[in-house]
């Protein structure tokens, strides 16, 4: 029972090894005990959390994160779980090589569903949208913006001069995009009809370089190298 939750510190994260056989209620109680002990040496530091050895449901994962937020001062920067894995392309190169590698991207907000006209989403960190962003919708983020859908609205990334921020989406076709202090407008004068927007399997990334916004594209074949489902 004492070994059903094991905490191990890595350079960039706290690894939480969970027993895969114990019932979740007992696991939660033991996790609460261990994480409060860990706070003594972690303090209020911002860290990434990695859950291993047990596949958690989204509800179970949220419960454990809730324990950390309620019972400690530990700040969670990112969460890794065994739902998915990520690997780089052969040779360790990402397709958008102009984006600077970072070790701490800060807090991230996930929005599930389409952002429709008139919807404003603002967050003091990174934003990930699991859906489309329609014309008339606005995203404002102090970090990066990733849209796992089609971006046809307005997006501001890297607010407060975050020149190293980037914006990524399928079918990147915003009305207006701003990264740091640089603004670019879509040259199209037509109002977009999201039902008629061409759907592609290419993922596009916009980033700032030499005072201009550039866009790089990579296709499904590249994605299959990057993401193991």
C-alpha cells in the first residue's frame, strides 16, 4: 500500500508513478498524502506533472490535479499522462525549425468546441482550442495559440511583446493575426463562410522573424512521424 504512489523528481518534471491495480478512491487518498509531503521540498514552484504506470480517465486526472491545487501551493505548468506520446522527427528536427526550443511554456488553457462569432477567449498563458475558430471570434493569449481545427477568426499571440510565440492551426486563414507587436491582416476582402472553407490535412505554423510574420506548413505524412496515437 505504501508503494501505490511513488514520486520521483526529474530535471523538468515531477513523475508520479501510480499503482495500476488499486481502486481509485484509495489511490487518491494516498496521492493526497504523498503530494502534501512533496510540497515540503517543492514549495510553490511551477513544475510539470507526469502520471505514469496507470492510464487515467480525464475525470480521474482532473481529480488528482484538483488535489494538488486544493491541498498544496504547487503550481502546475503542464501535465503528461499515458493517453498519448510525442516524438520528434528523425534526426531530432521539428518541421518548423525557426521556432526557438523552450523548456517552460507556462500554463495552458484548453477550450473544447468551436469558437463562434462574438466569442472572445483570453488567457494569461498558452491557448489550445479543440475545434474551429470562426470569423468574428477572437483569441488573446500571452503565450502560444494552437487550434486543432480551422482558424478563420482573429488571434493575438505573445501579448506584451512575446516575440517568440507562435500560432498553429489546420487551414490557417485568420481575419487578423498578431504575434508580439507585429500585425498581419488577411488580404481577402470576402467574409469567410466556414461551411465552405477548404478542409486540408496540412498543419500551418505562424511565427515572427525579422519583424515579419512567416508561415510554414507540414502535411499528414510529417504529422504521422511526429505524433504516435
